[in-house]
């Protein structure tokens, strides 16, 4: 179902809709600073010369469509400058953009992004686990594409769900080289003739990682080169609003059918692991104020070597050392710093319990409060 929101007077933002037309003209018609994230898969300007055949002489279905053809590098650069300018106008102050490309265009696009004022955060290499082989044997097999992730400007507070990506990667910090398969098998959309519905359809796994890592439920995602609709389908599943722009009728038809058949995930399953830094701050003194710990009560270090007493103002004293839970722990250990929440424990019914349990209890109570 299409949803619209009013932005800046009479202008509306057509959410969850595929818009027809030239991407630059359409973007310029949308309200300024209204989009949280842009995922762009622009023409690669492959500059193909002639047909490509496999060793058995069968023709390779390569990207030779009219929309990927430009008269010169200068023409491609002008096109890139224009759509990037339109895209940047649409981003909210803390918005961000992902652009994917191959060696044919990504370096030119990256330079134009910097010229336009974007601040590059990372380049991510999508290493294809099942790339198309090099049939002529005159170059390396082209087994990757490059994505550039950038904020609207330097210093912007862009979204980065670090802990969620780490959880997605089995507890290991997510790197900037992603090994994912190309779109194949049942995921590859076909037209009425059984041919590829779109030559550069991106896999859902790629967009899943991008959107989980750099957006939140309810965010607005724009894809100015919508194609077969992968961005919209993954956004819909993950509880994000989306806007697609596509000038080719055949691609719009495929995408519309795909989006109509896509179902959103259960809202309860959309919440992802958040960074501890993003959680509400709970001063240690609040534990004392609420009677969860009492003045004079002893705390013990996790290693059992040190103890300190709680004071009425939320500080500790141990071995004549006074200060916060962090300061006292650091001085007792002779360390430059200490996380007091994970260092100190209290005792209840003969059991040793980390004080962080009490902090998490308060945070859970805060989360349950109605807005």
C-alpha cells in the first residue's frame, strides 16, 4: 500500500512507490532533506566492444542495454554529477549513501562524490563467491564489485549498527570485504521468455547487510536506479519505507509484481542488537538512590583481589582510594582505565553478582515506559 507523508508545505513524499521517469528530474521534484539513506546502482558504462562468447560459442548475456551507454567519459561524469547533486539534496543532515559499481565506473563516481561534498566512510568490496569466469583468458576473472559508503558531509551522525553487523557475523567484527553469491537460481527474476528480467539484479543478501547495518525500522530508503526492485523488497521485509525511481517500463512491471508478493517480517523480529553506547546512561549513584545498593555495602572485584565500600554519594572508598567505580577500580589495579560496571560485584544470598545486572534492570524498566 502506498503511504505519503507531508513535507514542507504542499510537497508530499510518496513512500513505498515506484516512480516513473528520469531519476534526476524525479529526485529534484521530491522534498529536500526527506530521505535517510540512498542506495544507488547507477549504470556502469561498461564500454563493451562486440559480443562475448563462451568456449562452446554460446553468447554471454552481458550488459549492453541502451541505458548503460554513454558517448564519452565526460558525458558519464556530467550524468554522475547531476544525479549525485540531486541525491545529496534529498538526504537528511545525518543521512548517508551507498553507491555500487565496477572498475569501469566506481573510481570516477568516487571522485565526483568527494567533489559534491560527500564524506566517504568506507569502501566495501563485495567478493562474489560464484563470479562469471573470464572467457577470453586475457585478464583476471572479475570477481568483485566495490561499494562506497558516505555520509552527507563530514561530522554527520550517520547510522551504523555495529553490534548488529557483528552479531550477523557470528560475533566477529564485520570487515569491509563481503563474500556473498551473485543473484542466481530461484532468486533470479525471469521475464515471459525465461530470460533475465534485469541484467544486474543484486542479491537480497547484499541489501540485507547494507540496510541492517546502516538504517533503522521506519527509515526512508531511496533507490534512484530501482531496476528489479531488490532495494524495495528488502526494505519492505525489514520494516523500512522505500521509494524507487525507474524509467524503464519493463523493469517497473517486474519490480511491482515482486513488491506485491513481498511480505514484511514480524515487527518483533526487526529489532537488532544495539551498541552499548546507544543505551540510556545510568549513573552508579542511581543504584544507591533507589536502594539497590546501600551506603557502606561492600563491593568486590571480579578477580576477588580487591574490595571497596559504597558511599552515600555514589562513590567508592577502598584502601584509602576514593572516587567513581571506574577511578577506584583503575587505581587498585594500577591500570590507566577500568570499566567499573564489569569490574565490581556485590553479594546476595552467598552469590556474587555483577553490578551491571542492576544497571540493565533499570534500563529494562526505562524501555517499558510508554512514550
